[in-house]
């Protein structure tokens, strides 16, 4: 609960940056916002983000799972399956994706 304003900021930045990217590419007439033609004038971070599909999938899924995991960890801090805790998976699997996704949001 103490971090809700910060987490909401990241969610709003994600929505706003994506909306801006979709809107700007549609007004330029360059087609779908993920096509190579639409991305030719964009920065290299954004071009690689949409061009490398496994990276795109990891960052999107990792960011969403970060938010879910933080919620679960708030109510069940010791949650895990066998020897692997959700805190460990979040820290080393989901959180790096979320951080990188937010860097992409800033570049978008």
C-alpha cells in the first residue's frame, strides 16, 4: 500500500506511452504501430523492442507478472513452490523485465 502511487505511475506511463506511439504512427499514415515501416523514424530501442519478438514477449509478460507478484507477495510474503520462492522469481525474473519495459516506455 505504501508503494501504490509509484506503481500507479508506472502503469500510467505504460498506457500513456503506448497510446502515444499508436496515435503518432496512425496519424503519420505508416500503418500498424509494430511494422518496420512505422518504426523507421523511431529510436533504436523501440525498433529492437518490436523487432525481437522474444524480447517483446519477455518484457510485456515480465512487467505484468511483476505487478501480480507484488500483490501476492504483499499478502503472502513466503509464497513459493517447493524450494523456489515467488520473491526470488520476481527479483531475478520478473523485475528485470519490468525495469527494461519501463525504459522502453520512456523511449517510446
